[in-house]
C-alpha cells in the first residue's frame, strides 16, 4: 500500500470540504479543481480497493455539492419582482 497516496487522498478529503463550504465569503476552490485532483490520483497509480472506495466517495460528495448548489435553497428567501 502506498502511504503517499493515502496521505494525498486524506489531504484532499480534508481540504476539499473546507474549500467547498468555505466561510462567510463562500467557497474558494470550485468542485472542478477537486475532481481534477482526484482524477489525477486515479490516472497515475494503481489504487487499493479501500483507496478506490474513498476516491469514489469523494467524487460522489462533489456530485452532491453540485446538485445542492444548483437547486434553490429553501432557507434562502426568494426575491419577487414587484411591478
């Protein structure tokens, strides 16, 4: 098992969540950046089953983030134009 790859995956998991959800200013690295990083890991090495599952889980988390970002939140007030 390659611990360098494990450390890279762990780093991405930790930083991805922080970057996506950010702070009051919002996210500061887009999902496309994290997808690219994960695809690089998939393309550059042979991963163990556990590593593949972790990368897949992170990719699914990015998909879920994208869906939530596109859907209007029920917590945000909807603006209506007054004519």
